[in-house]
C-alpha cells in the first residue's frame, strides 16, 4: 500500500495530468483526440520538501498529496508454459475421414 510523504493538498483539475518531478508537483494539459500537442506546456503547481528513495515510486494521490509505493523490482513471475496437449480422436472418427462419392 501507499504511504503519504508530503501533505500539499493540491486541487486537481480533470483536464490536467499531475506528476512528481524531483520533489515538486507539476501538471500538463491532457492530450485530446485531434487537438494540439501539450508538449512543453508543463507548469509547476507546488514544491515539496522531502527526500526521495530509489526503492519507491512517487505519485500524486486523490487528495492532492505526494504518496509513495514500494517499487516492484524484476516484475511479476510468469507461469511456466505447459507442453501442448495432443488432440484426442473421438471413437466414431476413422483415420481415413469421409469417403468420396463417385
């Protein structure tokens, strides 16, 4: 689960994407279909004063505060693939298949 690092109480607008850069909160307009690019239009919203740890992922939570969650290292373990099963033939099916009519 996540733990709060800094209580900043930033009010979030639904048309913006909020992210943490170093210890500050920034926002940028969300890209809309057919609209212009939002590249280079990021603006600083609030500045935080906390120290970052590389073992954690930092984000802006629903309350507008900076929270962190433990970073998963190595990803999720995958299940081993089972050997492919051979298709069973039904009792009624014969090797020759359907007979051709003349």
